């Protein structure tokens, strides 16, 4: 339509989400809320009923497990989304089975290598017996979690979050029971990790049955599946690994500079804001496959507007949640967490700002990801990680544990600006005519 001045006007319609999408979204958010509640309960039990160093070790374990699951998802998910969108039933079965086969082979090699290195370190007394047991439990937890997350990712890719939710109920119940049991043992961190391993293993088996009943898989299919996934997956993995270095890697920086006990102070205040992160992740688990579909059906600008509104809504919810937590902080730390931490209010305030930025960033990255821009995303995340860790290191030397969050906050701010610029660039490029000149 042309305006009074004769120029073309673009109509931007308020995004209307389909009923099916809202149902899937609600199931995904409910599942992630359940996982959030389970993780919160485990952290709370360990904070209240164990020593700070044991809780700190558990945080280090769960952080490493999160890295491995993020790498697995980054490598498999882009190709999985593409396969489910364009392949027939046999093609989907071949891809899912082939990816599972490769996962088993690589994980077996990784477990053997890690166990051998640990045995050598223990033999030469570099790693003491109790720490070696904790590391072995961490390896088992990582192996089982990767198994569970693979089939959960496949179910979500099939847009069946309600099926995954059923298993999440069992998983959270087993995880919570294991945390209570862990506090009765001499090594709570190790027992909690073994409980995580059990819950994830059984949960993964239940999820695999659901995938099998839906379409199944051919374990001998797609002999070149690794080569198929590599073009997109390698850059997504690099980006995920680099992003972890500033989003989660600061935990290990805190442990190496300030000690394992300092990890407890950072993680305890972070624990209060975790529901925001897991809510955002829950929505994101369904947003990526949905964005892939949107990009096939709608202009890039329309998809950008939808993601912007979604990010704005999540940010509003995050702000409301933080406001409630801020005014209830004295009661929470006194009666719920039952812990006193130095710089408590400052840490909580900074975590609120960090998670607000993360809630927005988690949605804005899906447009360039859906357009396959993993290489430039990886470079952006590399620059962000270097920037974030450098500021965090300097900050810890100057301000102690608060300085670590200064680096995280700076990194998140820089990262979201980068993804916003990439998204706007994709919108602009999509509207160029064939000869490269603006319309």
C-alpha cells in the first residue's frame, strides 16, 4: 500500500501465535519449570544440610555436565531440525539412529580416556581418593545425562513436549530423593552425582521408548551422519563451548582464584534466580524448531518481530520474578537457604541484571541460528568470552567474588548487542532484491 507521499508503506502486524504453538510452549515451559524446581530443591538441600565445599563440588560437577549437554545439543540439533523438516519417515529414522550410534561410540572412547587419566593421577597421588570418587561419579552423571538429553531433544524436535514432561516428573522425583539421601553420606557431592546418574539413565530409557513408539530409529542408518552434521554442527559446538566459558566458566575461575568455598556464595545467590534461566531455556527448547518452521512460512522481518515480542514478554516475567525475590530476600536467606554470605545483596542484584539480559539473549539468537549463521555466531561468542573473562579476572583481583559477576554482566550485555546486530543484518539481507540493491 502507498501512503499520501506516494512511498510504499510496510504493515507490521502484531504477531499471533497459533493455538498449537501455545500448547507446545506451555508444555515446554511447564517441563522446564519442573526441572527448575528439581534443581532448586537439590541445591537447597545441599546448601542447608552439607558443608560449603561439598556443595561447591556439586556445582562444579553440574556445571561440567551442562557444558557437555550444551555441546551435544549444539552439534546435533541444527541437522536434526533440518532432517525432520525435509526428510521422509525413513530418512528421519536413519538420521536419529545414526546420530545415536555415533554418540555411543564417541562417549565410550571419552569415558575410557577420562578414566585412564584419572587412574594415572590417582596412582601418582595428584588426585586424592575422595576427589577421585567424586570425579568418577561426575563421569557417570555426564554419561547418563547425555543419553537422556539426546532422546529428550529428539522428542522436542518432533514437537512433543508433553511426552517429555511425563518423564521429567519421574526424573525430578528421583533427583530430589537422591539429594536427600546424599546428605546422609560422608561424600554428599559424590552421592548426589550418582543419584543424578541413576535418574538420567532411567529417564533416558523411558524417553527412548517414547521415541521408538513415535517413529523409531535405524541404528545402522546414515553411515555418514557425522559428515552430515559437521558443516553446521562444528561451528555451533565452537560457539556453545565459547559461550560456556563466560556464561558458566567463571565458576571454575572463582574456584581456582578464590577457592571452592567461594563457589558456594556465588551459586547460592544465583540459585534464587535460576527459575528465570530455566523458564527461558524451556521456551527456547521449543523456539528453535518453531523458528525453523516460521522461516519457511514467513518473511524474516516477521520472524524477527515475533522473537522480539517473545523476548520482551520473557523479560517482563523475569523482572516481575526478581522484584518479588528482592523484597523477600531476607526471609529467603534466613528461613529457606539458612545461610549468610558476604555481599549477598550485591550478588543478588547483579544476578538479577544478568538473568534479565540472558532471558532476552536466549530468544534473539534463534534468528541467526535458524538462518545457519553459526560461524559468525561462534566468532561473536569468542570475542564476548575473551572480553567477559578478562573483566571477570581483573574484577576478582580488585573486588573479590563480586568482580566475577561484573565480567558475566559485561559479557551478557556485549553478547546481546551482537546477536541483535546479526538479527537485523539477516532482516536487511532478506529484503534485498536479486541484484543486491534495496527495494
